C-alpha cells in the first residue's frame, strides 16, 4: 500500500474517534475486518469491528436479536437532551447509538415519528424524500428484538411495535437497491460526504449498528449491498438513521469507546441491553 494512501486512511480512522493505535495499524495492513473491542452483555459477546472499503471506514457491531435487546431510550432532560455517553450510563447499557435526525438542536427535538414504550412522542412526516422509513422494535417468542422497517408513506402502528423512530433514506430492501440516489432534494440533503449512522439486517437475521467515516450515500449503499467476500456487509435491509454531527456510537468498556460524533445532546437514542451489561 502506498505510504500516502495509508496515511490518508489513518487520518480517517482518527477522525471518527478511535484511539486504538495498535488495532488500527493492524487494520491498515489486513484485508479482513478487525475486532477493535469486545464485551459481554446478557451472556453473549458483542464485538466492535472495523471495515475498510475503499476510502470509507465503517465501525460496526453485529447483534444477535435472539440474545440482545434493542430499545429506544428517552433523555430524562427534556430541554437539554443527553449525549450518547450519558445515555450509556443512564441506561446501564452495552451500547448507545444515535436515535435519528434532529429538526432542532436547542432544544433537541426529533425529525418525524418517535414512539417510546408505546407512547407516541412526535408525529410522522409522510412526504419527506430523506426520512422515508420508520424503524420499529418489538419482541418475539424466540427473539429479544424483533425489527420491522416500513415506508413512512404507508406506515401504520401495530400492537407489536414498542419503540419506533423515523429514519432514512432506506437504501437497501430485500437485498437490492431501494432508493434512487439520482433524485434531488431542494435542501441538498442527498449530496455531499458526511459521517453516517445506519442500521442493517443481514440474511442470517443478525442486526448491524454502524457508523461510517465521511461518505456519500452512494458509497454507503455500495458497502451495505456488496457481499462479504467483496468487503461489504451483505445487507438485506439498510437504512440511514442520521448523519454528520448526530451520527455516533458509544460502547461500554474501560473509559468508553466512541465512534463518530457522540457529544451532541440528543432527545433519544437506541440502546442495547439496557441494564444487562456484564461488568468485569
């Protein structure tokens, strides 16, 4: 690998908040995804992995929905919100992950639909080109987490939905591209390169929470769609949750592991295994 290219990748890694020099240097010279951090939660391992695809760096966690529970948590500070690290501590969770776009930073307020514990907190937006999906979480007899993703234009709440958040664009559906990135948006939200937080579902049923370095939507769509042997995530469903200064992930362990931007106060967040983290 040319020195300049390696330096460029290293800068990208530091830009998304990773302070794990030995693992990063190993990742630069290896083709396989690298495990940066592992922890045990609810009796099962969770591993933060690093993927390099082209110039895009993706930090992600694979989650077995039969063993780990995802919920949407609401900040106790309705005016000031909570950072992801605060959500992690407040919920006693293994992971705190960005919970969707904001329509207002002060006070922090969500864009579109939000439901927590069956209580609707924010109304749905049905005709927006970006937030075109609603992600819902529930339970199933053999699963701690049951995921459903619906088009915002046709979404209807059901009794199976406990928590929901509006998100988008929905880039991958049924293992195929489901969003035309040639579309235009008068606010320019579909163009440019930004850090992006996403949720994906693989064919084997595993969920993925991931944060990318600055990337275009087309680059992220390619990374989500490509098979694993080609360095992709082989997603059957892939939806962006948010981007730029609200795209982040905080993982428990040591002094904490931060990916993306985790300091922005948020009204809500996705949390993994709230109250179930096994501490050493």
